[in-house]
């Protein structure tokens, strides 16, 4: 008897759930006194160091950035949605952050997270085009919005001594295999987007949760290679920023799409400065 797959919700078939592997990994971990001691007590703010190191090594081997990713750029999270809420909690302020931009169509549950953060009525869509994002539309909208909102407005709502970096704008998007259009943003557009982010003080929040879900067009031919994924915004940002910079990009990762939806564990990757502040929320 076959089990139907619900394509509307994107649920995987239960036969793909790695229940045995997860059970074995849990047992091995908790039977190791040293690992159990770390796992069952209040852990470090940034997350379990061996896991951060493993993720950094894995991301370096997958994306092959110009400089290898290090653990100080990684924080363990409770999944992509939880991390999105945490990012807004730390790096935005309803009195300072002017606008939240979202590439449309977008992940609908993200809208509620932005509203919960105090941005109801301040969400604006940015249309997709064949390159993944209409960069001209965004540039013109930012220029127009800036010219129409020159007043200083109210003071920062959150205490500045604790929230020392608050961005003026936020752009939320899925640059690779966007949901639901499946489009991938081209490298030139990513570079132009980063330039805009620096000009207008935008925090680019990339949901990089689908990057690993790709396969060769012909699995029977080992010489057929996977198409290269364009460099991530966090890698472009790091390559052209100073070491002590906050940066303008943060990558939101999750194991939910590559292990099982119920595995609510993920990671954030950004500048070491941003990651350290994020972990202290």
C-alpha cells in the first residue's frame, strides 16, 4: 500500500524519516558522560562547540568560499523561524528600523514573525524577475522612501547601550531555490544587493535552507556535476568587509529541510561580532 504525499504542505514521506539514526545518535551521545554533562546542563550561549566546528567545516566543504568558515561565525539555533525572531529581537527597533522588505512571493509564516516584532503595516514586497530579484525596483523604492522620511522620528525604543547595532531596513529572502518560485538569485544581483545594503544600512536575512536540496540531472553518469550555487551573501559580505565589521548579511540555516521537519535545530552564520551579539539575546 502506497502512502500519499501531501504536495500542498511540502511534507516528506514518512519512510524518509531517519528515526533509527536519530535514536542511535541520541543514545551514543547521552551514554558518553562528557557529552551528556554538556547536553543536560545550561549550555554555552553560542551552542555546543564541537557541533559549531562540525557545521563550519561542513559549510566550508560545501560552499568552498575564498576563506574557510570558522566556528566563531556560527551560533546554534532552534531552527530557521526561531532564529528569524531572534535576529529581529536583537538587531531591529520599531522606532529606528524604517521598513521590512520581502522578496515576493515569500514564505507566508515570516510575515507573522515580522508583525510580532512590531512591524505590522511596514512590510513591503520586492518583485522577483529572471535574476531572482528586481534590483532596480528595490533601489528606486529605497531612494523614494528615504526622501519621504527625512525626519529623525522618535528615539530608539530599546536601550542603546545594550542594542548598539540597529539596522535601518531589513530585507528577508531566500536567494537559492526560493520558496515558492524555486528561482536562484544571480551573482551580479547578489553583489548589487550587498552594495545597496551598505548604502542604506540594510540587514540582509537569507534563508539558506534549500541550498543542499539539489541533485545531478543524470545520477547514472558520475561525470555529470551539480550546477554551482552562486556565492552566499554572507561570503560576499565577509570577503569585502573589515574584520571588526558588523556586516550586512546573516545566513539562516536549518536541519529541518535535510533531516526532518521536526528536527528543530539550525544555525546562524554571520560576522563573529554579529554572532556573538545574537547569542546574548
